[in-house]
């Protein structure tokens, strides 16, 4: 599809792969906590298309 619309198949292949490799919301929250952040949470936005993760560095 990226080849047809933007004549740039490689960029769209990278985008699809990065989306596939990204952790789910709970896993990302856990990773933030493991990294030492506190009060970690996430909020779904745009009907769940986007999630905003927040955490505080102590």
C-alpha cells in the first residue's frame, strides 16, 4: 500500500514492523516500573488508537 500511495514501500514496511514489535500497554507500563519510574499509568485516547503512558522519575 505504501508503494502505491507514497511510492515508498520501505518506510511503510518499517512502520508496520515497528507497530508489530511494540509492547502492549501493560507490558510497557511494567517496563517503565522496572526501569525505576513510579506512579506509572496509561490512558487510552482517540478511542484506544493511542495510549499516553506516564511515569515519574523519583
